[in-house]
C-alpha cells in the first residue's frame, strides 16, 4: 500500500510522521544491505536464497594417494524470485575454474567465506529454469565447526564424508541446508583397488586401466548433509533373511566380527517396519565399516557408517546399530526443517534403541526411560528441547529427553495410538521436512485427551518433568 494513500483522511502531522518513518527505514536498510540474511540461526552461514534445487549431478574423480578431488557438478533449479546474483555453499579448500548458467558464462564468480558467489549478465525472472554447471577441484578437508571437524575426511587408506550438519560443502557446491532436498546422481572415478560407495542404486561400474568409475542414483529427495562418499579397500556382502535388501561394505578382516556384531540387523528392520511403517527407500540399506576407528557412527540416506572399533566381536555397539537404522525413518526421510528441532531426529532414534532393547530381551523401554530420567535429573536443567542452541544441539540431553518425551506420549495415549501416530508421521512427511508443531498437531489426532500440558512440560520448559 502507498503510505500516502487516503491522506485526505489523515491529519498532516500523521502523514509527516509516516514519511519520517519511511525515511528512517531506508537509512537502516542501507546500513544493513551488506549483511547477508540468515535462513537458520543455528547455521547462519549456510543456505542460500533465490532458488530451489531439484537435482544435483556430480561427475568427480578422487585420487586417494594425494587426496585430490576434482570434477563438475550440474545443478538443476528454479528461481523463486527475480535473480541477478546468488550463492552456493562451498569450502574455501576447493577452487572453481569455470561456471555456466543456462549454457552462458556469468558476468563474474568468486569463492569467498565458504560461498561461491555468482553474478549473472541478465536477471532471471521468478519461476525460470536454471541449469548451473560448476567445474571445481582441490584438496578436500573437513570443515572446522563448533561440533568438531565435519565433512570430507581423508582416512589412512581411503576417504569418507561425515556430512552432519553442514559438511556437504566440503566436497561439492550446494545449497547446504536440511530444508533443501533434491535428487542426486553421483559418478565417482577412483583408483581400481578401491571400492567407492555413494547413496542410492548402483547403476554402473566400469573399469578402464587403473581406474574404476561408479555411478549411483539417489532418486528420493534428500538433504545435502545426508549425501555421502565412502572409499576404501572394501568388499560388499548381501545380508540374508531381511524384508528389504540389506548389504555390508567393509574390509575382509572385519567380516567375522561383523557377522556377530551386526547379526541382528534383520530383526531390527522387521521390528521397525512393524512399529514405524514401511522402510522409506526402494534401494534398501547398507552399513559401511571403515578400516579406521571412528569416534561415533553416523547416518546418511540409505547408509550408516561405523568405525572398526564398533565391530569388536562383542556386540558392544548394538544400541548404536539400532539408532542409526532408525534414522532412515526419523531424520533421513522425515527431516527437521530447521536444526532447532533436531530432537525429531535424535529423540526418535534414541527411543528406537529402547524399543529394540525390549524386543531383544534386554531392559524394557520403561526401564530404560526410568534409568535415563534419573540421570537427567542429576544434569543441568537449562536445556530447552525445542531450542537447545547450536552448541548443545548434539548434547546427550537432547537425545534422552527427546526419547523420554515420546515415552510420556506413549503412556498418555496408549500403545495402539502411539504406534499409529509414528506410522502416520513417517507416511505423511515421507521424504519431506517438518517442525515440532507438525508433530504435536498430528499427535492430537491420535489422542483421546489434551496433550497441551505434556508438551508444555516436556518441549517448552527447561525443568525435567516427573515421569
């Protein structure tokens, strides 16, 4: 609306005040024009405005001996507004040698501050198709973050990508935020002795001279942090008696321990399908065990990655095996739209651990809940589950309090309604994103009583409620 419209109905001093406010606003805008907007305050430098990506196609080569990565990425997107300049997330360790947008070179491009900045010669209108091709390369390394090193990591004999929460930019240009899901095709060429694994279905494997090229297709919409690359001297094995295809990729020396330690994965899969709904990926599930020790295992779309230390022949990591499998439903398929809602990933996967414990003859979910409630009672009471803050988003209290919240819901609405809720949740938001309000709103459809007090105590208060 024109601020002066209808001025004949306003006193003159009100018009002057409005004009003064407009002038002040313009001055503030000029001062803040160079401050980039923030999509997610937990990752203020991540995410990009003005377009939406639907597909990435990576065609890259990795040289293990010298840790050298190079190639091209083709990004298919649509503009959300008139677009003259835009950015992608990209590590400063990687350089860009060529950029084209819809087949034409832009006015200029530069890499700075973890971003690839591109300025076009002509403005693209809103709703325009955009095909961006970037040729890039360099010596990849993890990003240093408040959560430690994240992203592309060189191993003693190979490499891996640990992308959560913002590590995708360590190995390809992208819009690196969980709310920005896309399909992927990944074509990776590396030295022939090595097995190269990425997300999705293996479309082809071609060996020429000393190099082998592997091509994978990840059709389901996937957040960039869940895209991974695993390279090592591995062998692939099919696991039997599973309701969905399951594979293991690992060094031969760990096979015997793996068969024991991971031997109950198929039972876990059957349990989770029964309780959470159909497994969300057509291509199945693969577990990678690296030849190196890893501090913690991690999830990727259709994959979980463990270290050799998690394969010790004593089943000492079985709860983690259940946890990572559960992420295929909670976190990978249904993904938090913003990182403050990470309890929707970790609280659910933690509760899956307790469900598996009960199923496999260990302590019941209720016993687990009461045990961890006692431990949380002795912890600082300063964490808000729905907004823990970036430094505490991976705090164990988020995991355990999130799981306890679900246990409280289960006891309030009963088992039948609770598991119907989980199945409705995974079906309704399959391969999509959601926030806490989506879950609490959906839960109301499965409850015979009001849950408002429960949410106030568990989600929106810092003090630990009684169980």
